């Protein structure tokens, strides 16, 4: 039964990603042209279709620019419309991470109807929080009401894309804008704005990430977990890394991983990479440890990736599903260092990432 539930997701992802077999340097290949196409229809809601959907609009930012107050803090904001398997399926994540391993905010989950998305382009609201816009610009006003009983946090952020959208596979919106399955990301954005913490205002400037995903519930309920990173290097490159994990070790079916590098204009897709856990850390769940330090590595004739990811202030989110499986999500900032070689390009790199670890409990 478990294997049967994993197969649809794996097949769909493999079909979605016809470029998984490529291993190229940062060249302006023909693949890139297919990934530049993102219409306002793609950015709007898909869950109003008859079939039950899961859908989210996600943003994160690291305040790494020299003119930023709250330097090297980071934030994550995500509007989530989940399926009927969740007791409270509308979720808003509002989390702020400081530079001393503290987190603020958290998760707000409510019954169906709290999250509203309308029209074409991005226009989504959850209580007094909202996000609006269309590629390449988005505006967010976010309040952490109910997520943090101690602090009052208000975000006013402006995201401006600095790279082309990357579809995780074929551009599902190119010929079928209401596709029942899609996932695109914009992994480099210039982010400016203000954050108010307990009435004190801070001007911020940083590097951000935005994605939007939607999937039919019958596919999305498959038994999988993941480790996920959006990465910004000190040499101006950015990366997206996502490794899908079956829930049971008894499942031997290969599930795809995704590793993508960009300098804003050109990109490289890497299929074959290895992810190892070098160190673990306790969670609030006595029998469950989560990975803390990751090794991400690949080596071919023209390509070498050897990177260490060390997670820092990770915020824990736990919620229940009516299906009987509970979910744990750990998200926070991450230090990155190592080496990258793509064709004739080689660099020792350092950087920051936002990391996300999802496990069934």
C-alpha cells in the first residue's frame, strides 16, 4: 500500500522534469527559454477547481545587504491551502529568525475559508495579512497575530525578481494555465521594506526567494518527506536543492532529487547528487532526531559540487491530519560553505540558505 502511494508522485515528478538528465555548466542553453515563461494565470489560485487541491504561495528572505538593519536575520512567510486530510487546512506561516538562534512568530491554522485567493496574478489574503503582485514584483503585508503571543511583528516587504522563473520540469502553464499540477520558483529576488517588532521599526534589505506549488490531493497525499534548501552564495550565484524521501526504508523506489544553480541569467540542472547527514539534533519529539549538518556532493568530468550545509535557528511546526499521520516541519537559516565546479567555472564559496525539513511523525 505504501509503495503504491509513492509511485504516482515519483512518476509525475519524472514526467514533469524532462531536463533531469542534463548536467551542464552555467550556459544559456535552450532549456532556459522554456523556464522564462510565467503568466499571471499561473500565479493565481488553482484550488477552486472541482477536484480537491493542495496549494501554497511561499516567500523567504535573508537580510544580507550592507544597508540592512537586522543584518543577517531572516524570515519565512507562506500561505497554504491544504487538503481535507487536515483538521484545519488553511495555514499561514509567519516566522522571523534572528542572528542569535532565536525565532519569533510561528504558524496560524484555521478551518477552511480563512485563506482567500482570487483572480489572476498573486492576490491572496489570510486575515489581515496579504500578498499581491505579478512577476517580477510582489508586495506583502504580514501580521503575526495568533502566531506569537509574546511579540507583535508586522512585515511590509517588496520582492523584485532578479532571475527568470524556474519550473520544476516543463512549464505547466505554457499551454494549459489551469494545470492540476505545477511548481515554479524564483530563487533570487531583491527584497526591501520594513519590519516592526513590538512597535520598533527596522528598515531591511536582503536576498529573497519565492515559489508557488499546487497539486491534486490524490497525488499530494503520497507518502513522502523532504529536505529542501534555497541558497544564496557570496559570489552571486544561487541554488535550489530538494531531495524527496520515502517515508519507509522498505520502499526502494527511486525518488528524484532536484539541484539547480543560477547566476540570474544562465542555469545548470544537476541530476545526480548525493545528500548525506553528518550530524543530527534533537526535536521536541523524544524518539525523533532531525538532520543538522548535510553534505551535498556530486562529481562528474565537468561538474563537482562539494558543499556543507549547517542549520542554525530552526523553528519547529507540528500539526495534525485527520488521516492519522501527523506532520513535523523544521525551517530556519543555514550556513553554507564548500566548492563548486561547473564546466570551466570553479569557486570556493560561502553563503546562507533557508532550510526546510519535513517528516511524518
